[in-house]
């Protein structure tokens, strides 16, 4: 049974850090890498906004899901409230990401 790597203390990697790493690795100017990454992210948002499913082999799949209207209760006042229907983005990990990140519950 393979052991999963320990979960770190919640370090956040920023887009800036990724831009700097890719720029160094590819010998491209940071500004160009930043424009490319931002253009990619903008396209992902646009496609999801159109309701399209995005599939990146071995990385994962993004798709829009409809969440139905539901009733909930305010825990402080105990008042019943209606949470309206809405759309949300679902991400399902791809094969290589599952292997690298180690999500045994998804296998």
C-alpha cells in the first residue's frame, strides 16, 4: 500500500511564484509568461461561462453543475431561509494528478 506524502502546513503558491518558475525554466521574460498564463485562465473562465466542459487529459475535468434550490436554517436565529438555485464549477482530478497528489478515496 503506497504511502501518501504528508500534507504541508497549508502553504499557498501564488500565480506570481508560478510565473517566476516557468520564466526561469523556459528562459522567457516574466511579462510574457504572465500574459500567457492570464490568457489561459481567461479562456477557462470564458468557456465555463458558456457552459462548456473543459477536459485536460491526465490533469482533470472542469464542468458546470446546477445546484437545486434548497431550504436551510440560520443557526443563530433558527429562521428558515431559501438558498436559491445556482451554478457551480466541479473539478474532477485526472489520472496523473491523482497519482501525484494521492487521493486514495477517488480511486
